[in-house]
C-alpha cells in the first residue's frame, strides 16, 4: 500500500496539506464537500503537489513537516 502527502490549491487560493492512501478518491471527496472541514467552503480544489511514501508514519511525518513551512516555501515545492 502506498501513502500520499499532497497539497491542494483551494478556490480562494489558500493551500491545504493532507495525506491519504487514495489520492484520486480523496480529491473527489474534498470537491464533494466530504473531505476536510477546511476545504468544504473552498471548492473546487486542485492537487498542486504530491509525493508517495512507503508507510503511514513516513507520510504523516512529512505532512507535519510541510505544514510547518511558510506559504512561500509550500509554493516553491509545487514548482519543482
């Protein structure tokens, strides 16, 4: 099983970071309003960055690390 860390760009131009085992289904859930509370009023969302990890621990640690970055640093990640 693969684990994914992702960054979404919301309709209001904010960024949201999360992790999942099924990236496509998770994005669909966000856009349907059943994803995270944060994204419910900010649809549609679009994946602007993702990376794959071998374990849940690795993915959640990376998610936390990305959440500590500034907006500018997150935007720099999306341009790689």
